[in-house]
C-alpha cells in the first residue's frame, strides 16, 4: 500500500520526515512520497532537503520513501518552469495543488498544471470536461483525497474520471498525525464517495505500474 501525498515540517506539516515515514509504516504502508509545498520562494531548499532525506533513508527499511513536491498556489503559468526545475533537483513525484473548493485557487490552475510535467493533480475540485480529458490524454492522476474540505469534490472527480477514462489515485494529503489513516480507512473513503472495489483495485494496479516506471527513472 502507498500514499503519495504527505507533508512534513519542511513546509506546513507537524512532523519530521522520519516520523512521517515511521507512522505510515506503523499503519501498514509500504511506500510513501514526501511532497511538501513549494513555489519559487523555497523550491530549491525544499527539494534539496527532501531528496537528501530520501537518499539517506535506509535501503533495507520496510517502507520506501520517494522525494516529491507539491507545487502550491502558483500563478498558473509558473507550473511548467517549476516542474522542470523540480525534476532537475531530483524530485520523482510532482503534485499540483488543484482547484479545491475550500481555498481561493487561481482560475486556470487545473488547466495549466495539467500542461506541465506533473504526476498528480491534487484535489482538483469541480474539474471541467476539458481538463479531465487533458488529464486522461496525458496520463496524469486525479486525486481522491481523505483530507477534510478538499474531499468535498471527490464524487465529482470520480464522475468525471469515469466519463473520460482518466486515472485516479487515493491519497491522504497528511499534515498531522491524525491525518495518517490506515490503508483500509483510505479505501473506505473511496468506497464512501462512490468508487467500486473493482475501480479501487484498478487504481492500485495503475499506481503500481506508475511507481515501477518512476523508481527506475
């Protein structure tokens, strides 16, 4: 089991990266990504810290940790250059902070983020037909989240993904200890917002394939 959306005190999380990893391991996860928030003000520093932590994490640990970043509240035209910069800094998992219904996110964030080299569009809110088709054509995951507030649009995201055959991903988007729920609880979030067990099985197969390619990159 995996979670590819977790924050630490490198940005606005409450815990050290090592404590985040240990808590996810205790919950039964085998792989996580540390994906702290970044924009032009901190991306080089945050990426350096995250990559260094992941490089130093024991290779024989029962949980693998990948370096990620969440490009957050950017002027939309900055997604493309910042994604390029993040890759140069050694980041494996790039998340874009999507147009959640509970924060003032700039219009066209979803669209221009999906044109950049991202892997996941987090909590994309009331994503349009055009942008769902774009996510589908580019193989970018749309996030179904357990995060309070952001999760309000989960059912809409599922409906859109079904309509246009877009890939989905289940994530915690954890910031604090209480956000780190177990795999069974995360699956229940998906079921409660309308996913079938067969769809959840496909999500995990799609993510497994993605991770095999990503870790070999």
